[in-house]
C-alpha cells in the first residue's frame, strides 16, 4: 500500500513560520471586521434611505394634491421621485462597499445605451406620456378621437393611454404617436352643437317644414335657447331640398338630443305627409326607329 507523505521542503518556509500565520490570520480578521462593518453600515443606510424615500414620496404627493394636480400627473411624479432617490441610494451603498462608482456608472451608461437603442420606440412612448401628462390635452374621463380611434380615457400610463369604446372594448394607444398626432377632445367644452341635415321633396312648402322643425326644437328642454337654434335651407340637391338644423346642448346630452331630433323629425314628417326622398336616378330611353 502506498502512503503519501508531505514533503516539508516543498512548502515555503514563510508559511511554516508561526508568526507569518498569525499575521495572516490577523489580516483576515481585520478584513472580515472591516467588511462586516461596511455590510452593517449598508444595511442601516438602506433601511434609513427607504424610510426617507417613502417620506419624501408622500410629501411630494401631498404637495401635488394641495395644488390640485391631475391624478395621473401625481402618480407619475411620485413614481419618478421614488425611482430617482432609489438610484441615489444604490449608488451610495456601492460607494460604502468601496466599489468604484465611476466604473460602475460607466457600465450602467453603456448598458443603458444598448437598452435604449433596442427600446427607442418605448422611449418615444415614455417621452410622449410625459408630454401628455404635463400639457394635459386629455385627462381621465374625457371622450376623445385620436389615431382613427374613439373612446373614453380610462388611464394615462407611462407608455400607453387606455381608452374604452362605447361597446366596452379596450384600446391601447402608444403615447408617442398620440402626443404628436391630432386629438379631438369632445369633453373639454361644456356645450356642443348638434347638426342635422334633412331632405324633403321639391314642391314642399318651406314655411311648413320650418314650422315643424322649430316645433320639434322647442319641445325639448335639453336644447339650449342661447345660442339660438337655427333652421335654414342649406342646399338644393339633385333629388331633394336639404334643410339644416343647428342646436346647442350640454355635452353630456349630445347623443340624447341627436337621437331625439332624428326620431321626432321622421315621426312629424310622416304624420304631416312630408316626404323624405331617397336618391333617385331618372333614365330616358331613346326610341330607335
């Protein structure tokens, strides 16, 4: 049986020296002590920092609330403060551990550049969200038309604005195109004008048509008297003479008034023997001899 023996001559004499071993142990203990102090300091700084961050975030939120800032803007700014202060806290902890913050910052910057190139569309959406929150062309609860879509604004996020359609579908519109495109906001004004065009047969007495239309308008209390309603002959069409009705109402009553006018006009015209023509084409045939 082979027995392996340690050759003392192969081990440096410095390591076999008890004094050297003691110095090594002392050095390791000192390093462990310093590292332990740093770790404990980092833990204390972390918890104190988190407490201060939450306190500052609540303070910012209360200040914005007193200023009556929109809910979406308040949430966004509070989150931004939280993220910024958290990054500062992380950098402070890295500095306490003795890691070179300049090298770490350069690494983060390089990674951020790579991520930014890969997510440039999302960065554009983020910038668009900031512009929407600060310029406030829309707010939660508004009914808007944008990017060929219509709906009620349910939330304004960092990357997307969420709409709900009248038939309860959910639409996500990227904030980048939304902030740079046209937005038609139906909710910013307290009053809206209802425009309706109705055609009648040629030969129908104009006064009779106007009297019926004015009677319909006057019978609805949701129609405002100021600005004054308007009824007039708008166009001599190919197969009809077209009257236009322009009345004002509160924005919340727009569709109620719109449907009321259409239904009442058809009902009254039918009872008064006023014909609403449909497009017609008259063809004259030549007789071949």
